[in-house]
């Protein structure tokens, strides 16, 4: 049933020049799950995320979102599908020529059927959701701190009330304190709005706090997929290194995941 | 995806105790789901409004105005029942909130989850509203003043940049080891050598066009041989230097502004400064020196090609042979004109580079500012070049004219 599987990746292969990044990669993410995508550097995490976003055309295979293929079927269908998920880019990717308000309002205005008063109220609601104040709406992206950029980017990602939220390194570049509060924010919003969340991360704290399942990307495919406890049982150098180092044990232990 | 609006008239009003008196159902059907309002007038507690279906932005879609109108026709004392709502997102909640006059109705029946969404909307509304500052009465006067101050600031900064270049020059003369040779050479290649093909093409074609137009006039007067004077004087003294300055301002000036601008945005300039590298000596001085050297050479290059173009056309149009052209040129155009042309090249080059760097260093870290400053840089350099050309024309009015 389409409702249960939000993302379906089937036999996905990606090639850059002569290098195969993924080969016959399969992945299913069910509705309401919070999945962390981990992998060593160069393992193709970001590439996979870009495939899910429809920024890259797969060499072979297919990505389906909400049961529908990402590509084909005309501009209107593709656009409607893309409105159902929100993306938080690593650097925020805020439009630097727009202020905070216009950044969040951008997609709402693109819909063409919301009036400005409604957009204003919705933007204020989104800013409140990410714990920003109305007076922050007038600031330009260049005037924001790193943590605020992430919050505004999150508000923009949530602008159209998506069902799926994709996060690329949500806590990269934040100090531990900000990082914790941002993770808490995403978690509470995710639960409150019933979002499916997919995040790419290499930060164990984020992973431990935010994800219910982990997908380990290595050797051009999903090597292991399950809860942390299940994934750790896989005998692979990357997994052993990533999850079973002293530091990892400490973090996962304190999060009660092992 | 069609919209049905059916109005079902229920049984006629009955006596007390009847639960349903009349029923108006408005269904806004959508491809995936629908958003429904049903007004049920009960007897005791006044009207009851039953909401059902999906109250999400995607489900509501362009029907939002219709829905809003439907909702606002319902009077404020109604009981609202949202228990049959399948999905409610913040846009749906906001729509209802606005229809309720920015408050929760006295009686609202909804699931826990949906109540939380309404609370969220209510909480956001309790925040201090965003105040839009109105423009002061004499804002146009203020903006004139601001513009004037901005121009003044530009001039001061430009003067400081020029002064900095003088200091750099003095430093390099005293310590030749500090000369940023590699950067100068790279800039010479980028803005000099790489500009040769395009300036050759432009120069040759301008020569052809000028020669052709002049030939048409001169033939009527029978003054064919004066084509050498016209082309020689015009190209060497005026057109060559100005044309190449415009080309270089568009080509290298914009590139310099964009490069410095992006380096500012990505904090590369700050990084250099923290490493103790004098940024003006390493980034700006080489550009100025490179253009000061490259421009006169390019002037020479474009003069040669424009004259060649003119010569070819003169031969075809007026039957003036190449030999005549070569013989006539030194007599018609005193060599002082060439020096003036080359001097213009040096001065134009210095100013194009200085203006480009000046604007590059003012770029703010956003895309809008980058494009605005690049445009301003090119427009300003071309204007400055034309102004300088006028100054040259006045200063050299008695030199090199036969």
C-alpha cells in the first residue's frame, strides 16, 4: 500500500564517470519513521539524498515517493509531488536576497492561491514553531547566526506542511548546546506533525536523539537497516568502527540504545 | 477534479426535540480527498457545524477562498465539531482560526492531536505582531541625502584605495622582493593575453565599418586619399583606447569585481588577512599593475587590427593600395598621437582595475549585492573611461594635430 511506504528505492544504481556510487540499492522507509542515513565519507550519503530529492536522475533503477515515481508525468505532477516533502540543506540554502519572512513565504506565494494576509499568518506560525520571534522576520540571511539559519531553513522546509522531511547534516556547524536544542525541536515537531524524517548525519548524538532506525550505507548499497541494536550486530569494519568505538559506546549507552 | 456543491434541504422545521432541522452540506471535492463542512442546526445548543475530511493545505488547494466564504457565513455562536476530521495541518487550522475571528469558539470538539494544532496556532498569535514601519513624511528628501552621502563615501573610499596603491608601489620599490610577481603574471595572462582574440575581432570589424562609411562620403567629395588621415587619427588617438577600455571593463573589470566579491562572501579575504598577507598588495595591486601594463599593449594590438580592417576596405572601396596607405600614414598622423593613445591605455587600465576592485570590496554577503556591485562596477568604469577621455581631449588639444 502506498500509504505505508513513503520512500521506496528499487535497484538504484548511480555512476559518476567510471565510478559506481550505488549498485542495486534498495531502501524502504515507512510513514512516521525517523531514519538516519549513515556511512563513511565518500560512501554516497549525499548522493543518495540528492536522488531522493529528485536532484539527480538515477543511472538505473527507480525512486518512488508516496508510491509515485519521482520523474515523469509532466511538470504539474512532479511539482505537486515535490510539494509534499520539505528539505533542510546543510548550509540552510536560504535565498540571500530575501529576508526571513520572504524565505518562508516563498513556496506559499508560489501556490498562487493564498492571499497575503493568510501567508503572513502562516509565516508567523512557522516562525513560532521553530522558536523564532516575529521581529526576526525582517532580518536578512546574512544577519543570522548559524543556529538561526538552521531554524529559518527548517521553517521554510515546513512551509507547506510536508509529510516528509529530509535533513542533510542537520546539526553540522552548530555548537553542542545549539545542536541539542535543534535536535529536540526537530524531534518534537516531527512527533507533533506526524512527519516522516530522513536525515543524513555523521554525528552520533544527533543519530541517537533523532532516529528510530538507522540505514548504513557502505559498499555501494544499504549494508544494514534497522534499529541501532540490530545494526550493531552486523559484522563490518565500518559499523564496528562507527558504533563500537569507545566514544560511540558512551553516547549510545547514555541514550539507552545499547 | 470537480467541485460538487449540493444543497440538501432537510425535512421542514419540526417541533422541539428533533435533532436535525435543516442541513446544508458543502463538499469541496479534491482529487485525493475532500474537505467538508456540514451545518447542522440542533434545537437546544444552537447551530452545530460538523467538519470532516482532510483539512490540509494540499487538500484545500485553490478552493480556499470558497471555504473561507462558507465558514464566515456561519455565525459565531455555533458549536464546532471537528472529530470527523481525518487530517489537519497548520494551514487548515489557520483557515479555521481566521474564520473564527482569531479565537477558539466557545464549543469546540476535536481530537487531542487536532486540539494541539489549534493551540499551536493560538500560541503563535499571542506573539507580538510584526510592526511595519511606515515611511517618514520626507522620505524622498532623505533618500536624496542618503544618495549624496553614499556618493561621497564612494569617492572617499576610492581615494583611499588609490592612496593604498601608491603606498604599495612605494613598498615594492623599496623592497623589490615583495613584488607579487606570480599574481601580476596571472592577471596579465587573464586580462591581457586572453582578451586578444575578442579585441582582434572587434577592432578589425570597427576598422572595416569606419572605413566603409568614410569611403562613401569621401568619394562624393573626391577626397579619397584623406581616408588615411581619418582612420589614422581617429583610431590611434580615440577609438582604439576607448574601445579596448570598454571591452576590458566588461570582460576583466566585471570578473575582478565578482572574484573579490565572492572572496569577501566566503571570507577568503579575512583568511588572507589573518595569515598576515597584505590583501591590498596581493589582491588589488597585481590587478592594477597588470591592467596598466596590458592595456597599452592591447591598445597597440587593436590599433593595428582596426587599421588593417580599414586598409582592406579602403582598397576594395576606394582602390587605395596598401602601399599608399603605409606611405601616407606617418605623414598624416604625427607619432605623438600614438603616445597619447598608449598613455590613455595606461590610465584607463589603472582606473578600470581600481573601480573594479573598489566595488568588489564593497560586496555584501548575498547574491543580490554581488550582481548589483558587478553591474555598478562595469557601468562606473565605462563612465569613468569616457570622462577621462574627455579630460585627455582637453589636455592634449594642441598636441599631435597636424
